[in-house]
């Protein structure tokens, strides 16, 4: 198999506003994920690695400011809430016309965090999730052998303009609030993979010095609630204000330490380095524009390839 990164990115339609604007509340909405069956064995690729995934049987700047006014776009409509389909997959066809076989259970991936996870700042509201979905979908189409794989993004919220909009991104959330959301959602949705980007609001308006300790607690909580899941912890994307950017740099050093220590202790945890995202890739003080989100997707993609090579994804088989 040859490693290949796909070209598709998000479109230029108006981004949906995040209805969780302003002061953070802990109201939650429950729903289950929507599954897109992929046409061939999913292959997560990075550098020269090819692996096959087989389904197993931010005004005052905070990470919600961009969602506060009419300029942010239409409200986040949730038409699919009445028909949950988490973990289920019907036979059908993708745009290529290839038949898709039903799968027993897809690989469940939970994007977890604040408004950057939700996708604020992107043109479609898809954030990094849309381009990451495209990468995973293209992975499946580049291999001509094996059974179809299924990927299911899961979470209590929806945003974006692509096939599977589910996520657990809550605008304005501090790490401790993300922990509260995760405590409700992770045991319910049982993700196989958790993509965690958390701490921007703590750096901006919380207590930055205490943030690494809170992150450690959250990592421990996720490990306890989903001991068999693979946890991918991202370093934070930068901010435009220099003082805030400096705090983020210090925090990111702690993120790397926390991940390394837990990995050495045997946890299924690894980093996703967001160093490729620069202040020029932001649409405001905190949130990436489309090109920044595309870089985030690449970093998640690379981390997933590493996880698959370690055998940490259900049904993953290293390929060559």
C-alpha cells in the first residue's frame, strides 16, 4: 500500500453559529452518532506508514467569542436528532458508486474540547473535523483490498457541513467543564478514540498556572472511563496576542510531559503536535481559519497513524 494524503477540504458556505455562546452553561444535549460506511478498508497514513482500519464486529477573547453575533452565521440546526443511528450502518453507495456492506460496529471517534473542536472560525463550521473526515475517507478509497471500514464521529453536539457532524465541543469551556461534559458523554458513547484539544480558555481567562494539573486530572478521568480507548492529546494551537501565545507555549510543554509520563505508565495515550498552525492561520485571536483547521486535521491524522501502527485501534492491521 502507498501512503497518500487526500486533497479535499471544507467548502465556502456560511458557518453555523455556536448556540453555546456567552457564559458557559452545563446543559447538555444527548444524541448518537451518524455513521458513514467507507468503500474499502480504511487506511490511516502518515509519512511512509500505511495502515488498514477494519471495523470490528472568543470582543473579550475567549474560545467562544466568534460565535456571539449574527455575523457568525445561522444557528446550529439539528434535524437528525430525532433519528439517532449511533453504531448502526445501512448498506448503500458512496459517490463513487461502489457498494457498501453493513458493518457490525464502526470505529467510534470522539472530538472533545471547546469551540475549536466545535469548529468556530471555519467557513462551514466543520473545523478540523471535516478535513479529517476527508482524509480518513480518502484513505479508504486508496486501497483496493479488504472489507469496507466504518468511521463514526460521536458526541452530544453537531456542527459542520459534512457527513458526520457529531462532536463534543463546547464553546467557552474550561478544562474542568470539558471534564464534566466528558463524564456524561464518554461512558454513554464508548469511543474507541478520543481527540482532546483543551486549555485555550484556561490560558485566556482562567487560571493558567493550574491548567496543567487540571489536564492531568482529565487524562486520568478519561483513562478510567474508557480504559481501552486511545487518547490523543493535542498541544494547543497558538493565539495572536503575544502574551497569550507565551502562556500557551509553556502549557504545551506541560502537555507533552503529561502525555509522555502516561505513555510510559502504559496508558494508550499519544500527542498530536499542532506546531504547524501559526498565528497567520487564525481567523481571530484564537480560532483557526480553514487553512489552520486543515493543518490540525493533518496532525490528528498523523497521530491516528501512529496509534494504528501500535495496534491501538480496533481491527487495525499494519500494511506495507
